[in-house]
């Protein structure tokens, strides 16, 4: 039998399109896998911080452990802990690590509406993360698609 479509340019174009779509899908799958790996690594690091906190009983000591472990385990340049005032929709800074004095003063009390990850976390009640590239990572893959 002779393949009568062998020299058909339309069929060749379709094969090229299929390879292109397959490569695009492979790239998307790799991006999703990388994002999932980042989330898993972050969750593991947060669990480590939680484990260190669980070993402590005194609230001031817990605060110190959370801040120290956040800087050490997550490699954070700065670390802050806020208490939420849900009636006034504000956050009050109760502890920090490596925060310069001028920032400490500015961040001592912030509104839920301020453009800060802590404010967004308080107002949405969702964890907020930034990847090493600086872009936001949506928690629990709540993005559609």
C-alpha cells in the first residue's frame, strides 16, 4: 500500500503544529511542577518553624523562636510578627528581626488596606509568599487554569 498523504503539505504542517503544542504543554507542566516544588519546600520550612515553636511554652520565648527560625530556616532578610485588631482592621508589630529603626516605626501599626503582605494575609486570611524572583505565589493553587 502506498501512503497517499505522505507528501501532503497540510499534513506536514499539522505534525509541526502538534509537536509545537506538545512542547508548549511540556513547558507548562514543568512550570507547574516547579511551582509545586516551591510550595512544598515552603510548607516544609514553615513546618520546621512550627516544630520549633511547639517545643516552647512561654509566649515571649515563642515569639523569639518564631522570629529566629523564620530568619534562619526561611532565609528571610527581615521577620516581623503582628497581632491583629479586627475591630480597627489594623496590625500591631509585636516583634521583629533585622528591621531598621525607620521601618520599625513605619510598620509598628499598619492598616489591613496597606500594600504589605502581612496586611493582605490578615485581610484575606491566606498565607502570602513571594518567590525568589519577587513574584507573588498564590496559596494552594487557587488560580484557575
